[in-house]
C-alpha cells in the first residue's frame, strides 16, 4: 500500500513545525517546504520574542524613571545595544528551530525544500520548479502586515512593527495608526526607549473595547499620564500626505490633523497564503476553515496558525499544528477527526510589560450569550497593598463565575504580574474548578493576593 504524501508549506513556523513533528513519526511521505531567510517563524524573528526583548529595555527605564526613591536623571536606552542583543538572542532561537526542521529531514520518509511553494491545482504544488502531488496539504504560511487602503499612503514613508524592532535611530515625533495589541505594546517603547512624542489614532472610544470598559479606560489614563502619549479617540483617518520638512500629516474625518516626523502602521495582520490559490478550489473567506482545521472547499487541505485568520497567537498555532497532523492521520484511516475548541487565552505586554493584560476564558457578556448566569468581582491594584509596596500600583482585574455551580469561567487582568498569573488561571479554568473549592491562602506579600480577593468576593456572592 502506498504511503499518503503530505506537504507542509511553512515548515519553519510554529504551526508548521508542530504538524511536521507529528507527521514525521507516522507512516507517511512528508515534504516540508519553507523559503524563509534565515527562517524560524514570525514569532521568533519578527513577533512575540523580539518585541519582548526590546520592551524589557523600556521597562527598566520606565521603572527607574517612575520610582521617586531613585534620584538622578533616568538612564538613556542604548538602541544599538538593544537591537544587537535582540538579534543575538532571536537568531539563536531561530537557528534552533531550523535545526529541528533539518533534523526531521534526515529521516527516510521526510524531504525538506528551502524553496517557495505555489499551487498549480488542487493539492498540487510547484516547489522550486518541481511538481509535487500531495494527498494532503498543511498550509502554515503565517501572516503579513495589514496595510490599509488609505489615500496618500504610497507617498509617505512608514514603518511597521518589523521596522521598529530593527531600528537603532528614531526621529523626534511620530503618528501611530493602529492601537490594538501591536500598538499597545510598541507605543510605550517608542515613547520610553526612543524618546519620541507620539500621537495615536484610536477608532473606538478606548482600546480593548471587547472587554469591560475599565481596562480600556485604565490604558488610556496610563498611556497619557505615564508615557505622555496623545491618544485621539473615536476618529478615523481620511488621508495622509508628506510635509515640506519630510514628515507626515494625517488628515482625520473630524477635520483635525495629526503631524509627526514618522508614520507608524500597527494596523494588524492578514493571513498569508501560497501563490496560485486561483488554480484551486480554495477560497479564503470568513469561516472557511472548519473546527477540524480543514478547508470547507477541500477537506484534504488543513490551514493552521495565522493563515487561518482566527486566533493568530503562538500557543494556538502550535496546538493547531499538532491537531492538524493528527487529523491528517485520522482522515487517512477513516477515524473521527478532532475539533479545535481552545480556552481563549491572550497576554498583551502593555505598559512596557510592567502592566500586562491577560485574558482567559469568557467575559461576562460572552458567558451570558451562551446561557450562563454569572456573578462577577472586580479588584483594583490599589485594593491590595502589595502592588503599592512593589511600586506598581496601577491596574484592575475581573473574575467571571457561573452563578449556579461556581465554575470559574473567565479571568481578565491588567496589572503587574498579570502575565505570570495567566498560567494559574489557565489551570483553574481548564480544570473547571468551583471558586469555593480554591484554597483561600494568601502568601503575603505576593501579587496573587489580587486573585485571592477575587475568589473570596465571588464565593461570598454564591
């Protein structure tokens, strides 16, 4: 019996390598394709890992500047050293990823092509001029910057997140389009580390508008007060033009303008696919990827990671890759396929990472939409003296609990160490724990006291 032939396009990325690891151990012919140079995946080279590298430098300066107990001028951030350190680390991480892929290619059933793949028919690809016929294709080709269709954009110089992470010199001022996760992370970096005067255009009345308004309001206050950022809310861009001195002028729909030396686009990301989709039955559109990670147009094609356009987060990409690999094997032998229904789990390193935002599970409105009656509790960082003693007094947190059986349904926190608490809350939510059964034992003085307070308040309501 002929072994099924599986092609993974985007094998260096987090989703692609996860699928490859599963399939390499199976009785399949596996072809891995990636044209990355140097290769290693978006998260390692251009996303979450390098951004945390540069943010850490800004965080040290922010905390030094913010602490009234320290005297003298705040230290300057050496951007050359920041980028050099970042490159040294992430290139090492990427080398490790490439080595893992190349090790897989040493196996008898695995072939790796450092080439570009293009569809020429359903499940048929051109890989560096070679025709490859596949029984299954795993598309793990990541995402690209979403460049808005704004009049005049082609006439001005702009920088995306990739450019910011590599830059060692910035002008005095800038205008930012996009105040989602990327903007919330990089705007304080530009202000704190690069010393820029920043104006941000926010379409809604606050960032994180899918969450309780206290989070967005706190972020607005924080960015304006702590980082000196001018955030313009509830306004849209109309057009952009260069200024006579080499800067940019952004015209807004309310008749005002925003000017700066540099325009930054932090306008989100869009899925990236191999060329040649028009030669196939594949037609990307909302909901075109099923819960099994199969395309609705061709169930032999599995779409994982940023390419499916759903979650666009590293941990989800890896989980999707592993599941897609398993589902290819299930499909081949006629077994029922697994569905991907993860616990929502996001961490945003806002406020230079000193005040991260962590969100796990459901918000109260989301819980009610699926028929759950809920009780909620909210605590501010100022409710627990430990944050004040650690000179990190900002932020707030909310807990969502099922009113009938006490199951913890969601935790959302914007405060110091919220990212660290995310793992604890993941365990609580994944285990379906009753809030009344969580041990009430605070290890004073530690920041998880905010969790203990939320547990007590919701348990008392029940």
